[in-house]
C-alpha cells in the first residue's frame, strides 16, 4: 500500500551516495550509463504514456510558449522529448521578411551522454542545448519566463535548493512547470507499487543492462514528497498559486507555480 514518508527527504539519495555531495556525480554517471537505451526503456516501461504526459504538459503551457519573446528553459532535459513537445507550440522562427521572430528554446542537462542523444533531435529547430547544473544555473537573476522539468526534479541533491535556484532565475510572473512521477494511494497505488517494485526494475535492467539504475527509480519516487507536501515546499520557496494536476490515476502529474 502506498504511504507518505514520515520525514521530508532533502533530496535524491541513490545507492552509493553517502551524502548530498556525492549525489551529482552518482546521478550523472548513472544516466550516462543508461543513455543509449533510455528512450526505448522509457517508452516500453511507461506503456507509451510518457509521450502523452509530455504532450499534455506542453499544451497546458501553450499561453506562455506562444509568446515570441518568452525565455524558456527545459531543465534536466535528458534526450529532449519534453523540449520537442514544448517547441511545437513556439512561434515560427522567422517571418516573411526573414526577421528573427521567436526567442530560442533553451534545453539543459548535466549528463553529457544524454545531451549527445538530444542534439540530433534538435537539428533544424530553434533550440539551444547546453550542459548545466540545476542547482547552479548560468543565468542572471530574474532572467527567465518559464522553467520546465520532466522527471528530473526528484534527482536533485537538494529539493529546497533547487526551488530556490528556480526562484532566483525567474522574473516576476515567471512560472515553473515540473512533470514528475508520484506514488498514488488505494488499489491503484498498490498495483503501481507492485509493478514499480517487482516488474519495472527487472525489465529496465534487461533493456539497459544496468539493473541498479532501474532499482533506483522506484526508490526515488517513494522518497519524493507527495503532492500536498511538495506544494508546501514550492510555496515555502516564495512561489504562489502552487498546483498539482494528476495524470493517469495519479501515477504522474504536473506541478505549477508562479513567482510573484
């Protein structure tokens, strides 16, 4: 049965990471290792629902995505699937007189092998991709209009520090949109936990050849705050209008909030 952790985890703690200082290199190495099979594993293990979640998230953000001048960062972009879903709602790159019309979409991750797979997908699109640490972003204060995540926020070594950094780089009225896994309750939660604990690690290990990475996935979801507590953490960071939209019976969902 699903349960709410009795304490709020400060951040991710993959196996082998004794403290928060060890987390970044541990996470980077893990994602670099599974990068070659990452897309295939995601699609198979989620039964293709990941594509629907990316598309639904992008549609929800269409009002800000459609603004030509909006500066948007897809953080922890991985191989770039959410980035491409967001890009579908960006204005055309050029007008009839060839003047630049739309600001480029920014995509960042700190796992270089994941970015190596994203770059070819971005060819021909108005997307700039670069390596960056989500806890130390290379942007001045109040410089962005929207920051998105897709299943990357729970891998941060310090959730509160991550929210503080997002607050720093967003301008007034700027938004965060965090697509994340969740552990639902009730019968759905029990079935979800059974799949996550017994089936997914085995299949993920067979597909990737790295069982440890897919054993980490259910642990990271169980450790991550549930929506009521996560919304409180977001508001404690200074954001307002924190919300959670459930996807697929609460197995995933979208957190949104605004910097006042």
